[in-house]
C-alpha cells in the first residue's frame, strides 16, 4: 500500500484545488437559481425555443425554471467538464510521469512488481475520483437546502451516478493511454476530455453524427434524458465500461512488457 498512499499524498493539493473549484462553481450556480427563477417566471420555457443551441445542451427537453432542470444543465456542465478534465489528468499522468520526471528507475529498483505498481496507482486514481464526487454530492445537497428548495432525490442522485461513471471511464481510458506515452501532461489530458465533451454536443445537433453517442461517455450523462426517464441508459454505460476495460487491459499489457526509460 506504500505506492497507493504515496500517490494520494502527492496528489492531495491537486485534489483539494479541483474539488474546491468545482464545488465552488456549483454552489455559486445554485445560489443564482432563486433570482433566475423569479426573473424568468412564466417565460421559463423560452430557452427551449432557441434551436440548435438548446438541443446541443439538452435545454429543449428540460424546464430551465425548475431546480432539477437548472441543476441538470448548468451544474451538470460544470461537473461534466471539470470532473472529466480532472479524471483525464489523473489517468494520463499516472504512469507517464515516472518517465517524464525520471523517477521510474528509482521506483522499479525497489522490490515491487510492475503489476503492484499498476494496481496501486490505478487504485489511487479511482480513490481520488470517488472522494471528489463524495464532497461534491454533500455540498450540493447543502447548497440546495440553503436556497430553500426541495431536493429531487431520484434525479439528483442519478445525475451524479452518471458523472461518477463518466469520470471513472475517462480515468481508465487515460490510464491505459498513459502506459504508451513518455511525456504526456496537462494538455493531453484536457484535450482528450474536451474532445469527448464536444463529440456529445455534435451528436446532439447533427443527426448524421448520432453515432458519436456510442463513443463519448457524456452521452449517458444527458440530464434531459435522465430527468425525463428517471433512469440511466444501460446500453451506453455497458459500452463505456467495455471501452475502459479494453484500455486498461492494453495499458497493463504495455506497461508489463515495455522498456521503461530512466
């Protein structure tokens, strides 16, 4: 467990910063809702009639004047982009940093197997994602209660479960990629997360690009579908788990057999 604990210790500042930033933006958004609700009044459906723009973010299927509609769209975008980028950075940097920072030789000269290194580093990545989401859920509930709104528990937790699965998938995909590269960093992780995010937007506005929803994990995090169906899309989630599993298997195989640069 030494590698696992060491990774958590090294990453604690990053975890605190990302958690604070995401939860801070979520709370600010929630505090804005009462004022927005009063301003919109009976015109809360206005956003549903803005064509392709509303379709891109699922606003054509949700009432922006309700708490869950507002939370799913505004807070969902914050959680999706912020959480996705954080997960991508954790995954892409997990293995590549040892070669980038020239610490691989030191680590692998210790009496630990490469399999143990992989397992403990992956466990550290997944633990940080779970901690991030636990804090976000607790503070979001407190934020909702602080503005005097009733918590729509089923839809709320389904939205958060979907984003947790999304972040775990992205982290696993990037963890697998990390085994194939030597100098991966911030740009690669953020770029990968943003690419998947925009794949979902494109699939929402272009019928010919509908196939992209079977590639991007953001497709099963659509708040409009979750709120209206009160369920998650099992097919898309299974596909996401399969992609993550394939990436991990490939990453494990590569790392177990490659020559590590000192």
